[in-house]
C-alpha cells in the first residue's frame, strides 16, 4: 500500500486507474482506525478495483477544540490495518495541504443538518461537508463508504451529493459493535475502565426499547430510554430523538414514516466522552 500526503501525488497514483476505466472506492476517515473502519475498507476492496482511504483529522468539523486536541492519533497503526484490509492507497494530508486557504464555503441542508447533532454542534456538518466535498473532488470516486454509526452524517452527505451533482454512489455500512454491544468508535479508547463498563448500557437500553415500543407510544418510548440510561451513574443523555429516517424530523406516531430510527447522544464519565448510537424501530 502506498501512502501519499499531497493532492498531486494522490492524483498521480489514481491517474492510471482512472484512464483504464477502473472503479475507485473512497473511505474517508479521521484515523484512529478500528474494526468498524476495517469493515468499510473491506467492503470497498470487494466492490472496487482500487480503494483509497483518507486519514485526516479535519479541524473544521470540531466545534469543541478540546475534543480535537484529545482525539487519538495513530497513523502508523492505521496504515498497518489498511494494508491488512487490502487498500491500495492511503491519503494523509496535512492541514495546510487540505486547507491552503481558510474554507469560507457554507453548506446548509435543513432539516438534516439542523436537528440533533446539527443543533448541538454548530458548524459541525458544515466542516464535514467542506472536507468531504474536497475529498470527492480530489479523488472522484465511483463509490464512497460511510459507517451508519454516524447516521445523521450520511443523510447530510447524501443531500450534499445531490446538491453539488457528484456522480458517485454513497454506500452506507452497518454499525460494528463490540461483543457487549457498544458501537465501535475512535472515542471509545478515551473511556476510563469504569466508563467502558457502563457504556454498553446505552445500546442495551436501545435494544430493550424495540420491544417496549411495540406496546407503547413514541413519547413513552423516549421516556423509557432516557430514564433507563440516566438511572446509571456516569451516563447522562444529551438527547434521544425518534425520527423519520429520511428527513430526520421527529415523529409523534409509529406509522408516521416508512422507516423510523431512534438517535441518541450520551455523555459518559467525568471528562465526559460523548457517545452516539441509534436503533431502528
Ligand atoms: O465520519 C468521519 O470520520 C468524518 O466525519 C469524515 C467523514 C471522515 C469527515 O472528516
């Protein structure tokens, strides 16, 4: 596997594949790779002739600078994992390479980027759209792979792809979980041992709510999940919204949308670490 750090080298590496009409899969990441990322890369390797993985801790999507500062950085280990998964190319640009000038573009895709994470992390999805649109322009992939763990992010990126007319396919990939149910996330490594023990209770509550929802209203189900998680010392629900999977708008009844999803963000521990997850009803 080749590792390149400049857009020029990235495009030189991809030129031959493009001229030969080969398919290119892109897996955008911020590094600190785990088995969830590996599943995206393996899927891309299976679907495409060439797989490029970007590793870039994108500063413009962090509204909390402490979150950016403590985000794990593990480039050498990341490259080993990508090699083992069969990726052909890793692209790890510097901030100056990715943003030679401040990016003043403003992306707005309401309601998808205005609710839930969008409402609580001002500028977050704007930053995601800034870097993902750049990556799409540089790589011109046939397909791009995103983990469904960031359920809302996929909805926003789909809107951006339609808006800007990127001729590529977005491939959503299922959440990969630890044996105890905790959704894999680069932030999990930041959990203290006692926090790691309680974090799986988030998914346990979501799973249990699928059964509860069969005989209760949307409002009662929200209360059930929030009460169950907040009853655990060290867990604090920031929001739990039950939404239409397409618009991401709240639903009030189970028959209000063809696909309904519950999206949650929970603060875990004293630092605290922000964990997100979701469940289909
Ligand atoms: O999901 C992520 O890791 C990031 O938001 C992404 C898509 C790589 C953009 O920086």
